[in-house]
C-alpha cells in the first residue's frame, strides 16, 4: 500500500445538487475538501483536493447531510510516494445522508517488456 501524498477530485453533478462543503473520509476520519472551486448545484462541476501524507486504508466521498446528490462522474487524481501520478474515473451514482462511495484506487501495477 503506497503512501498517499495528496489527491484531487473533479465531480460533475447531475440533476439533483447539494450544498457545500463536500466531505470525504480517509481511514474513517471525516474531513472537508480543500482548495475548492466550482459548485455542486445541478449541472455544475466541483473541484477540490487534500494533502494527506499518510497511508490510505480507505478513501470515500461522503453523501450530503440531507437530501440526495446525483453525480454524473467523479475523476480522482492521485499522487502517491514512489509512484507516478495516476487517475481513476467513476460513473453515475446517487449519494444521500446514509451513503458514501469508495474513491480509492491502487496504483497501476508496474509493467516491463520481456
């Protein structure tokens, strides 16, 4: 498991938006995203990130405190120690106050020619 230095997220909202701030959990600790831009209203795109500098046993995007949040797409960019940067894309989903979505993706396995 690599040490996660930081991650950045881009979230495209669908028909039902939510309110700021956007929260995530890292190893079951709930935090608000930092370095934010854009919005989370219907049809808007939100960007944010966080400098972790720790091992990510779990990383989730948390649903809103009330109501529902329709998400069209989530793109996460990871910067892990001793690995080149990489990204992961997740498709449509709906979050509410009882749900969260796993956004952690292990780094790609190394490849080489034989």
